């Protein structure tokens, strides 16, 4: 992973310094991540894929809908509506807070498990061209009805309120603005 990140940094340092993402328009995004759950005597490693569509209203505000699929057992399907506020923007780099409301369901559990989340995640963007950029989402703070991930990794909770900075909350992706 460290070699991959260093390679990406070297590759992107060659791109022009003037690149800046388009100020508004519809976008598509494809993100992916990795996670694991530790059960009694085993570990379940899984991939996450999160396609998203949305609209960038101006350089500060973005809204969209994301669907996240994980391959774990139990596997969950997450549907998320979100609004991003980009609180720090430079030519190529931006940081944002994302308010999100999520509905999650797993049909391979008996009985089926459904839960919701409402909270905040943080992220950043890096412009490659005026229409293409890298995006990162990481961490979560807020309400969560998910009882599977609470005792896993770097997740602290008090009832239904959690602060989760485990690897399963990290998503890396690309975003294309039309």
C-alpha cells in the first residue's frame, strides 16, 4: 500500500500545477476500499465498491447519491444521500466535510438486518485535470444503528453514537465532472 501511494504521488507531481476541477456540473464517481471483521476464531476480509452520482453546484457545495456494496459475510448494501461542503480549496487540492444519511440492508442474515446512519465524514479532492480528480473519504462521526462494526478496529461508541476511523471507512476513488 505504501509503494502504491508513493507511486501515485510521483505520477501526479508530473501533472501541471494549474489543474483545477470544473466549478459546477453533474459528476460520476467510483470509489473502492478494503475492510475486515474479526469474528470468534476467524477474520473476514472484504472489498467495498461505491459508485456515486451527483451535482456540483459551485466550488463549495456538492450533493449526490452513493451506493456502497461490500463483499463480506454478512454483506451489506448501503444507499447514501449526501451533501459536501468544501471548506478549504486551493488550485488542485480541496478538503470537505460530508453530511450523509445512509440506509443499509443485509439479506443474508436471519432475520434480515436493516439499519441507518446519520453523520459526518471528512474527505479531500485532488484535481488531475479540469474534469477529472481523485477523491478520498475517511472516518465517520454520528449516529449508527450498525451493531456489527462497533467492536472492530478503531471504533468508539456510546450507545448509538460512534466515532469510527477504522480502515473500512476509507474510500479512494476518481470523480469525473461533465
